C-alpha cells in the first residue's frame, strides 16, 4: 500500500463504524 494517506482509513471507518 504505497501512497496511502491515513485519512483514507479514517474515512472507511466512518463509513461503516463497528459501533
């Protein structure tokens, strides 16, 4: 995973939160 910003991971988590 080269050039993957941390914001991307945050966005994914926000899309489907495991709450």
